[in-house]
């Protein structure tokens, strides 16, 4: 099903109901107006009947009949006012009932006032013509025929009584023709109204579908969009932007500052400047820094102080794509490395080993064989790291009690590295903290981080001190494990490069340890971040996947 069809199908029945309700409301409004005309006309005729007696305009031939007809007209108008307000009967019933009572009262009033010469017969045109708007053409002309026939019957009866002459038949016939003509014109108008209404309804459906389609597209765009007015209040926000700002998709009227103070400040600086400025990204998600957003602003009007469309670009997605591209390149390269480098490397290493075992080699030359052996081992480590990274084995996540796991790891690492007891300390702010991650991957990542901490910390004065810290990020509630040391730290201008492949700040390093560690974390839905310690040293924090997103059934 197409996007355009989806909203139309889902709202077709409500729209038909709304159209039916609008048509019914039009009928009730016409009936109410005709009844109002009847009430006003009855009051005017009654006042004329009561106060103008010489010469008498109303009820010249039969005042009692005229009085009765006028009181009946007013009484019916009052009763119809109550009935129309309650809407207990259908509109067609009111239509035919109003016509019948108008016809009876007007014919009686006409007969009591001297016939067609009184001029009261023309008052039938209004109710007959108005009510013709509410019924089909055949029924409208039927009512016109009944009105004309009633006029002719009244004129014949008055002629037989001797109150009117034969000459009054001509104006009676003319009045009947006028009633037919008015009915025909009203029917043409009704047809045009119906056609216009149908066209307007179709245009309304098309416009509504277009609005819903546009809203559907906007809400499901991958790009994050926020529309704010001149007062920095949100008027529109799609689902993608809502996820970035941790808000509902469309909180109309909400102040942007309540969603992101940094974004509001950035928008204020953009409004104040006369030209675009390239600024750094905005870190969202609190202390974990799990989102880095680069905002772009586009004015909706001619100036920057009017409405603005804010495009939020998640730079982490771009970085992920770049890393995936690099990883794919490494994967393609790894096959060649395995064949083109490892085999010759093995031959060189074997030859160096045989040369070192030779009895005729001089002591000074034996140092060269040590260089061959050390560098061959280093190249072999690089090949092993690249091959391990390119395999991209599927993860096998499992639930781990983080503090217990960290204590076991610290004991294993201390014994393996032959460190003194207490060189790796564990502190935890949450005793019952659980995480979900592949145990092998977590062990590899933390071992790599601790190994780097020991190597770098050993160059500084004092004992080696590595800390494993566990806790939860205050803003997002995500669990974390951090590895901290008191080493020299990482220069600020090198922080962005430490996770790049083949970057190393230590002679003899492969430059792949931190890169592989971050890749392993991302495969498990975690992130690896670096930050400098306030009192000196480095801190690497593993922010695990949100516990709320663990799959059901665990």
C-alpha cells in the first residue's frame, strides 16, 4: 500500500461521517431560518391585523379566519423552534411539515383577505423556494404543483362565493408560474451547490491526504528536524529529532530551552550573527556523551529573527559509517595480508632464528638477529590484530555482575602481569549492577586498557595504580566500567586520533589496540570514551547498552 493510500484509507470513514454531519447541519440551518422568517412574518401580519383596521389590509373578508390563521402560524413557529432545537425528528419530516402548515395558513389568510388581489399570495414564494433547497428536483416541483393547485382551488372557491371576479384567475396563474420558476432556479442553485460541495469535499480530501502524507514523510525522515518560531518555541519536531532530544515527536508550543539549553544558545548566536559560523558539535545524552549533534539552521522567512528550521545531524552516525568503511577496507586487505605478508614474514623469522643458532656468527652480528626477531614478532602481532578485526565474529552476549567480574579480572591481571597486590583496585557505586556483553570481548577490551595503563603509568614516578570503577551514568542510567590511571595522560590535540587505526604514542606499539577495543564495544551496543582525569592521568569509560533495551525473555 502506498504512502498516499495509507492515510486516506485510515480516515475515509471519519471523513464521510463529517461530510454527512455537515450536510445535515446545512439542512437544519435552512429549516431554522425559514422558521425564523415565519415567526417574524407572523408577528408583522398580526400587528398589521390588530392596528390597521380602516381600511383593513389583513382579513378584509373574514377577520376571524385571518386571526385564526395568524395565531396558528405563530403557534407553529414557536413549536417548531422547540422541535428544531431538540432535533428529535429527521430533517425531511420538518421540511414537509413546514410546507404543509405554511400552505394551509397562507391559503386561509389569502382567502380571508380577499384572494390574490390582497398580495399575500406572494408570501408563499419564500417557504416554497427555501424548502426546495433541501429536496430533490421531482419533489420540489411536486410541492410547487401543490402550492399552485391550492392557489387555484382557493380562487375558484372565492369566485363561487362571489368575493372575487374571473379576472383574478390570471394573476393566480401568474403567481403559480412564478412559484414554478423560483423552484426551477432554486434547483439549479441547489445542483450548483451540490457540485461545488462535492468538488470542495474532494479537494478537502486531497488536501488532507497531502497534509497527512507530508506529516508522515516528515515524521519518518532519517534527518532530524525541529521547527521553532521567533520566540524559540517548538512548533514541529519529527520522531528522529525527538529521540535525539529525548522528547515527544511533536510537543507544540514547548520552549526549545526546556529540551536543550545548548541548542537554544547555539540558535541565539546564529540569530545574532550576520553570517553562518562553523561551530563545534553539541554533546547530548549527559555525561556519557553518547550523542554528538551538529545543528544546521535555515530561516523560514526573510530574516533570522523569524521562524527557523533546525536540522540536527548526528555525527556519531557519520563516524560509524566512516569506521565501517575503514573496517571493510581492512577486511579486504586482510586476505592479502595473510598471504602476501605472513608467509614471507615466517620465512624471515625462521631464517633469523637459524642464523642466530649458527656457531660462526659474531657477537656483534647476533644483535642484528635480535632486531630481526623483535620486529618480525611485531609485524606478526599487527597481522594477527588485523585478521582478528576483519573476522567480525558474531557476539555472544551474556548477563554479567559487573563488580564481581571486575574483581575476578583484577586478580587475574595482577597475577599474570606479576604486579604487586593492590596495583589494580576495584571500586563500585552499585553492588547489584548488571551488564550485557560478550564476556570474551569485554575481557579483551579491559585487558588492553589495563595493559596500556600499566605501560604508561610505569614511566612516571611512584607505584603503578590502576582503578576499575563501576556505576551508572546519572542522566541516562546506563551502566559503565572505567579504567583510570595516573600516567601522563593524552595531549588534548591527540584525543581525536587515539581511536584511529595504526595510531600509537609508544614506540613498538601496533596502534590497533584502542581501535579494536572500540570496535568490540560497538559490536555489543556499548561505547568507549576517553576523558582526562582532573588530577592527572587518563580515564577510559565503557558505557554499556541501555538495560531497558535488553531483549525480552532474559
